[in-house]
C-alpha cells in the first residue's frame, strides 16, 4: 500500500500555502511538524479531498483522491471536528456509520468496539455537550476509525488529552500502523518523538525535512528548532 503525493501545490491569490510537496508513504506513523502557517493543515485537507490542489496529484495505490474508492479508505480527524451537541456519543457514531455505508448490525458492533477502545462506554448515552474536551477528542478519534481506514489523517489528535490518555492514544496508533498509513500533525513534539516512525517538517509551504526517527542523532526538539532557525 502506498500514498503518493506528487508536486502537490495549493495557491491562494498571491500566497502559496503548499509548494510542490512530494511524498511516498507506506504503512507506518508519520509525524508532521511545522509552525502555524507552515502549510500542514492545507496539506492534510488536500489529502482528505476537502481542498482541491492548484497543481500536482494524490493517489492511494494509484486511486485518485477525487474518487469514492479513495474516500472509502480514508479516516480523518480535523483539528476542530464537527459534532451535534445534543446527540449522545452513541447516536453520533451510529449516524456517521450510516453515512459511511455500514449496515445497522455491523455499525452497532463497530461503535461498541470503538467506544470501548477510547474508554467512552460509560458516556455513550450522555449528550456530547456534557463531554470534557478530552472526551470529545476521544470521540473524534473513534469516528475517524469507523470504516477501518487504510489512510488515517489526524490534525492535532492529542489536543485536550491528559498524559494517561496520550499514552493510550500512542498505543492505539502503534496497533493501527501495522497495516495503515497514519499521518499526524501536532504541536506536541514529545508525542511525535515517541510515536512516529518518520519525521516530516514543513516550513513556508515546503517539505524541508523527511527522515526516519531512528536516524535522527539529536533530540527532536533541538532538530525542530534548528530547522526553523535556518534560512
């Protein structure tokens, strides 16, 4: 399985948000770092088919990002995922499962699995508006996993999670990555350092760094700061 990004570009009038980014990703965890405005979210939204590129292409096993087949294999957690505050956690997941085409009994089994996985079983009948920030984030992670994605794109997935929840999240992603491409963007460098197989750094819309974590000879925080100080 391979996600191929070829010279991907997104331009808004006089600003180039993503500038000819090329990548080849196979199953594993990729940590995407970059300052605000570096182009991370724009890149991720194009990978999810939400934004149309100005130039370049995105394919998953040669299937184009614009197709239903591509979307069927995609899971996405945006930085601020939309939810219905008066829905219960259970109703919200069942609703999204129906949108993703899961049959009712299959959807029930999958929702039970995921609520248990993210430790929300005790809250499944409570309205989402009563959830803490961490609970909402865990529900967002659950909805991203509903269709057993082969490409999982996560924008700030550990925001609002306490240290114990972050450890649980890392273990879950490690399980997922055996047969899934996981791309996660976060400002928490320590999370990326502990979980990612490959480190990606963006600056001014360009991919300026791509290297296996094990090949990095310095603390990731030091590397990150040094890359942003370079011209």
